[in-house]
């Protein structure tokens, strides 16, 4: 078991055991998180700077992650629902009050 545990990430055994997740390094996960946070920040900026009668822009969807990975809480995804899609997006007024 120790030999299998320390095989290189791109080995056939690692890909068979972990699937697509074996190809994602910590750098890949950090980059995806950075892109998600930047997209949400830009979306929040656009929502706050919209006029009251303007339509609210659609919330950004997160960068797709390899299936079967646990989220940051350690819980597996349930039914493939993305964390951002599980909750209602805040209104532009709620965002303005938060930053105001």
C-alpha cells in the first residue's frame, strides 16, 4: 500500500483510483479558487453599481472541479449541486448594505 500511495500523480494506478482528480495539483485547485473569487468579486461590483431599475447580472458559475472531490468542508458533493447554485444570490441592495 505504501508504494501505491507514493506513486507519481500521472501514474496509471493513480488515475485509475482517483480518476480525473489525480491530474489536479494543489496549484490547479488554488488557481480555480482564485478565478472563482475574482468572478464573484466582479459580479458583486457590477451588482452594486447597477441602477435600481437595471436587471441584476447573472451570478457566475464556478470553475468545474474533478468529480468526486470533497469540498472545503470535507463533505462530498450531493447530487452534483454546486455550492454557489445551492443558495439564492444576494440582491444588489443587500450587497450595498453589506459594504455601506
